[in-house]
């Protein structure tokens, strides 16, 4: 997806925002949800922006993650609409997972 939005990512404003997010949240969000402590080196858009500049620049739509999680888990989230995986208690990481809907 990066190649489609090169002009957004190859931007000094994005590099500053990315650095701000990583400084504020230096650990991978996905790994923390799985009870692991891994340093973040990438910034993930929670809601995929798909070129929408409002979503792209929205600080509350960004979270820190490691490259491994970004390349694997975030891509599944973008494709399927939910974060894959479970926490240490075996419950899905994403509150939008169908498992939660079945319990209500």
C-alpha cells in the first residue's frame, strides 16, 4: 500500500508525526495486547486511511507497532476488519471480533 501513497509518507510532516507517535508510545501495541514487551519501530493507522488525508493525519488514528506486527497483523486487520490474535486469557484482542458479539 505504501507505494500508492508515497507522497503522503515521503513528507517531512509525516516523519515528524511518526517520530512523535513512537516517542509517546515506544512499545508495540499488538505485542502489549499479547502480554509481550517489544519495541515499536513502525506506526500503524488504526482505521486504514486508503488515501483519506483526514484519517492519514489524525493522531488518534495512529498507534506504535513493531515491523513484524505491522507486516502481518495490521495487514490482516486491514483486510478482514479485525485485529487477529488472542490475549493471555484466550480472548480475542479486538472488541469487534465475532466472539464478543456471540456473548451478548
